[in-house]
C-alpha cells in the first residue's frame, strides 16, 4: 500500500503516519516528491486492509493499494525518475546519458591507465573493470582481486573518473566498497538474495545486471530486495538473455528498455558487449539502446583485444570507441538527451 500525503502536510503529520504504519507491523519508506510526500508501507499483504484506515489520519490524502509485487521499484510508488548520484559529478538517470567503459578485467596498471585515459578523453563518464571475475571455467583468469581494486582506485585518482566493479559474494562487499564508487551485481548473482540484501545495506550505488534467464518481473523483484533494505540507488542493466540463437553470445533484449521504463522509476542502462559477444555488433546495439530510451550504455574497451585475458572478442579498440562516441552523441541529441 502507499499513503499519499496532502500537499503541504506538516512534518508532524508525516511522522504520525509513519509511526502508525510501524505500529501495524509494516516498514515505512518515505519518498519526498516535488509537491507531496508519498509513504510506502511494506509488509505482509494479508493485513493491508488495516492500512486503509490511515486515510482518516490528518494530512493523508488517500491510501492506494499497489498491484505490482515490487512495491518500491514500481512507478505506483514513485512517479518521478530516480537519478543515482555516483560521485565526482556523475549521475545516472535524467536528461544526461551515462557512458560507462573499460576492460572486462583489470590486467595491469599500464592497461587500466591506458584505457582510463582513452575513455575519459573520448567523453565517457565512468570506468568499468573486473577485479574479481566469475568465470564459467575454474581454469580461466579469475582477476587480480584486491590488487585489481587498488589499480582501479589509482586510475580514478589519476583521471578523475568514478569506477564500477563487480562484487561476487557477501564476504567481498567490504573490500569492494572500500575502493569502488558503484557495486556491480553480475548476471549470475541476480537471484543471490542474501547478497542482494547485504548490498542493500551498503552505502554505495548498485548496478544490477539482468540474469541470463530472468524475466523482467523477476529482474524488478531482485531490485526490490536491494531497495527494501534502504538502498534507493539502484541502476538496472540489460545485458542480454539466453535464447536458442547462437549467432551472438546472448540475445540483447532492447525491448526490455521501454518495458522497464513503463514499470519502474529506476534508471536503465544497456550492456551491448555482453549482449552480443562480438565487437562488430556492439556499437549498433548501443545506438539502438539509446534510441529505445536507455539512460546509458556500458561498453567494453581494451587497447589490445587480441591480448585480453578476458572477453577480447567483444571489446572495442580505442579508435572504435571514439567513433562510436561521436555517433552516440548524435543519437542522444536526436532523442532529446545529452552525453
């Protein structure tokens, strides 16, 4: 249920309603809109009839049942788009698009510095790079781990660009949070609910990737786990789903962008690198994502993809990334956005 307060409701009235929600055994979540306050009451659906009595409380305009199972992620709870502040002047959501770029994995200081310099010069806003790598094979490169985090932090300090990197398990949240500006939850962990709860308690923005076989409603329910723990800074990332098609690594679901936009206030970005698995398809799908309404894209860039320790075939070379940025800017302008 959501409780819509009247325009001009006092702080005391809002606090009284919040206490009443708690007394009924629900958890209140307050959203401060431009004109009024909306309070979400999260808890057992079986007792929602009792919440309807709050309509008689001073300052309450109406009590509205929420139909979708994801209460906090729903547009029914918050109609204004969420803008996530990453830091260092970078925000995801709103009119300005976010361009996140970098290698699949941090391999060395020379490599990550070269990439950071290149993407910053081209106009990208965030540096991505895996320090801990969840790989299908135990014999594949698993990442530099904390040494990789240190190199990412050095790149941020040198080039003034925030970093996003993956956290793989609960034990790693502390060390990754110490270095990263944004915590990435990968596709394999989309329904690792204990992990989602713990990053929900962290004070860092979270980039949540859609799972390979995750429906859109399941995707939003995973976001709900994070939101329900008090972390409202969640970014959704479409990165392709597994289908019968073998021409690409995954099937990049561009239609997920407008569908998500019709269901949630959370920002939505697209990862065409993992979505296609082939560098030659990355730029066209990035263009399509922006045209479809995405709030940004995440693109893998490597100075020498042929030498990459992870996902070389899907990584753009620096000159290819520079060319794609020029076209992305044109498309952004055409749809009323900016880079």
